[in-house]
């Protein structure tokens, strides 16, 4: 169901209203969840990552863009730490509109994507944040493997129209 759900909406030419998403995320959820909002959103991000696993950093970047979360940039990757930067219009818009924008959904999502990729416990935290970007660091604990967990089948990322040109589109037309 997850891949079909993702494909239906990611490939839809009519994008959902930014207002509808922001009303749910930044008005309704914090009021419903209260002081626990950040923690619950972190775990919700992890759950979303389990439902929408991706296979590569490139797919992760595309997924973030399609979700309207912003532009994700891999800053640095070592054996036990991956650092991402999240920038773009969605980050700036929420940062300027809200007194204290919460990006824990994205943080939890990255933590779980890394856990799935390395098959071990990973935790993420925001290490710096300003109005235009934030840095999220994911710590990988190779000493705590995920046991008894079957790997999820990655979703097939729907690419923007520009990426879906026929293989021969770059070839000159001999009839022209």
C-alpha cells in the first residue's frame, strides 16, 4: 500500500495546498499534542521513514522535496555520524512565520532512514538552526544492531518530468 500511496500523490500534477499542510502541522498538531509535540513528531518521523524507506541519498533528497520539507544536503558522512543541512523555501517560510518552528518530524525521519540503511540504532538531533537552514546530525551506533527486523522494501521514487526523458532524447535528430 505504501508504494502505491506514495506514487499516486508524488506523481500528481496538482500539489496540495501549502496552507492545508501548515494548518495541520503547525496549528492543529501542537495544540493537540501540547508539550509532548516535539517528541511525538520525532517518533512520527521515524514511523514515516519505516513506511517510506528510500534506497539512496539521492532518493532521500527527492523525497524531502516532494514532501515540502525543504532541500536536503548531505554535508558529511563518517562511519558513525552523518550530517545533513536542510534549507529552502519551506524552512525559511516556517522559520519566519512561527516563533519556534519544530523540525522534529524531519529529524526523526532521518534518524530512522539511517537506522534502516545501516541496520543499527541511530539517533538524530538538530545541531544548529537559523531562519534559513538547520543542520541535523545522525549518530550511528554500530554496537546496537537492529535484531529481528526485516528490511523494508524501498519505495520507487517518482522523478520529476525533466528526469523522465526517453533515453534517446539527448541524441541529435538525423531528420532535422
